[in-house]
C-alpha cells in the first residue's frame, strides 16, 4: 500500500488532486459532481482521478450512474496513517518529492 500511495500522490502529475479527493472522502461520501464543486475542479478531471483511485482499490463505489457515491476502501481506511505520512511529505515539497 505504501508504494502505491507514493506513486499515486508523488509519482504522477495529478497526485495533489487525488490527495484532496481522498481527504474529502475521509470526512464523508460524495458523488463526482459534489467533489468537483467542493474542490473547485472540472467535473471531467474529478472523474478521471476517481477512476484512477478506483482502479487502484483506494476507493469503492455504491450506486450507479450520476448518483454513484464514492467511499474510501477498507484497505485505505486501515492504512490512512500511511496516507497522511506520505501526504505531509508531498505537501511540504509542493507536490514534488
């Protein structure tokens, strides 16, 4: 999980947006439109990052279509301290580690 989080947050251009999505989903579930509004990001950008996170089993979904809600996966919930540790290092460096 640690290597995967490093890659998702620091190894790719969209890591900062993915971290913001993860942090938002830690607080409560959202759909893609709600995340786009909350994070002031384009809807298509949010959908892209959600797909990356879902493909890597960082988030899971409930529902279908427009009403699909996103949640942190059990694996990420169990390793959230690792996410926070990595995010602090990435954030200090302005997204570049």
